[in-house]
C-alpha cells in the first residue's frame, strides 16, 4: 500500500505569475498538511495523479505551464467551494 501523499499550492494574483508549490509530503507529513488545511478551512481536492506530479517540483517552485490546465481545474473547484461557503452563511 502506498503512503498517502499531499501537496499544497499558493497563488497570489498580484505577486505570482503562476501558482507555487508551498508544501509537499507523504505519510505523516501528508497527514499534517491535510490537518493544517482543515484547521484553516482551506478547501481540499483529491487528485493522486496530480499530487504525484507536484511532488517532483521543488518547494516554492512555480507550476510549469504543462500543469496549468490541471491546476486551473483545482482553482475553479476552490472558487466554487468558497462561493458555496459564502452563500451558506
């Protein structure tokens, strides 16, 4: 059985040209990343294939253009989740 993997992205529209990888890990580190996201109400999206690809990047490295489409789908998911939360308030 493969250990759980997690990656975290950050994107600042005013500062970054592309989202950046700000955390990655497997096993207990992946659990810590997920726990931290939950504690800060950061939406989570499971995509094991994308996490595996992201794990090959260096921390704080910008996402390469060939991953823009996959990352854009995640950003759309997060945008929709944030809007749903705001509507539920």
